[in-house]
């Protein structure tokens, strides 16, 4: 460490210098989601209002966004699974 | 009393939960799906009474279901959203409302009577600390790569010299957005020791010796059932690019399955997603255990009956 460097003088921790973009498809492959009141399963709709099979046993693209590290976009971000914050009540 | 319900706490766009809910619905088990993160923006009503020596009665209503809080057979806790305050609230008021919701609603949902939790949120939170994971993994006999947790530059450099090649792994992921608005993340990649600098001291970092692996394995334990899938990837971290992965269901060595079960028992978990690297000699090196990870895409790739196993666990009366 240089003399001017103290832990509080860095604008970014070293680990954050290792950020890279996601590969492949980002963004969610649906326009709207809605809960089916009867089955409690989510319905996914495309821009035309058609129901699409999404994030289930679908294409590679839809799987990509539903995988543990799936992406998102700035407007409608889907937090990657292991990035989601677990909310809990501490002891 | 009505047939007890399964309460699924998750986001609206969670495909893993969709699979489980669809299966429970096929089985005729009542399901209530709820994202506690929606609570402060409306649509969820709750009242709970404690009387007669603290005995609970109460109910919770969503737009489509009413739940008797004393008649829940199990909770599937699949990474629900954090509480979001209404935009019209000032910071102080928002923090107040959020904390009341966390301690009030989440507290209630974490203490339902005679209810099985897959997994209990407090146990999930505990099991997400890397140090807890290392202690537990070592206690149950997993082989663990040499690891350093530090904010000292000298120790990071010495570790790289002694154990190179070395990778860096965050101790906890947080969302990051690049200046172009796109999300960015940190993959497990080798560290060039020349890249290390004083900003190591800005917070705690985790370094780990690279395992000389030929492939990775994801072992998903659901109740008593153990599902292992070999994952072949050109990347050190297979999560980098799902499009290039190949999957194959493989048997789990008996001692590994036993160690996985012991690990979960130790941390009070009924579900866990274990990551291993396997060497040319067939040794399994333990990396981590995610107590709340997704698995449905592995079922789609391999046909392993993981949805049924999860539904079995949630259906059984605790």
C-alpha cells in the first residue's frame, strides 16, 4: 500500500474490478406476467398478448433467462438467482 | 378442517416454482402463491391473533386465495423479493414500513405452526455464509480446495504464490449495472497475481486454489433423494455460458451422498444444491452448497424427477 492509500480511500473494492457482461441473451423473453388464480402458476404473455411457454421446458433462450445466472435488462431486470437478496428475520 | 395448503413464497417470474406448483395442483394439493415483496404495494392482507396462552389464529389473503395461518402443511421458500416501499414515502418512512413488514409479516411466515419449511429462511440465511459452509463441509468430510478469506494484500499475494493458479470468488453477490445499463457479474476466473493491488484492503475477499478438474458436478439433494448431473463446459465457471454446456445424469458415490445429507442435516436444510469439481482420478472436490438455488432446468436437460421429489417433500405432512 502507498502512504496515501488507506482502506477507506478506494472508490471500489478489488473484487468489483472483475465485473464482466453476461454472455448470450439478456432481458426477459416475455412482455407481461400474470398469476393464474386457479392453478397459481404464472402465465407469460408476449407483446401481442399471446400466452407463451416461458422459462419452463422451452427454448435455450428462455432457459437462459431462467437459469441461476440469467440476465436482465435495465428496464425490466431479472436479478440472477444467486444475486437475489434473501430477506429474513435475524435472530 | 380443510386440506392443509402448501405456501409458496417466491417471485411472480420463477419457473422453478411454476413447475412445483403445477405438480401440486395436479395432485390436488391446495397451493397459495405469494411474493412477500408485494406486501407494501398492496394486494396482500394479513391478521393474526395470539390469545389463550398465545395460541395463534389468523389468515392471509391474496387477490386469489385465503390462507388459514394455522393450516399450512409446508412452505416452499424460493427466493421471494425483498420488501419494496411505495415510491411516495420518504427514506425514513420507507425504512420504517419495510422493517415493520420484515419483522411482522416475514416473522409470522417464518413461525407457522406444524409446518415444514423447504427451506426455513433463517437456515437459508445462515447457510449462505461461506465461512459456515466451509466449517460444515469440512466437518462432514468433503475435500475442500485451499481457501483464503482476507483484506490483507500481502496475504493475498502469498496465497497466490503458494497455491497458484488461484481464483477469486465473491463472498456474496450483489446486483451491478454497467454504464450502458446492462447487468454485469463476477465469474469464477483465475487471478493474475500482478492484478492484485491495495484495493484488496477495501473489503474482504475470498481466494481459492484452482481444482485440476475434468468436469463439474451439480448434486441436488431434495429430502432423501440425491440427483447428480455432470456438467461439461469450456469455461472454468460453467455459469458463464449455458448455451455451450452438456449435461449427463451420473450416480453419486455413496460417501458423497452421505456427506451431502449430513451437511444439510447439520444446517437444518431439506434442500441443497452442491457444486463439485471432479478430477481425472474421479475425486470430488467440494465448492459450495446453495440452500435456495434453481434446479428445474436440470430436470429439463436430464429427465431426473426433481419436480416430483420437491412435490413429495412439500406434500408430506410435517
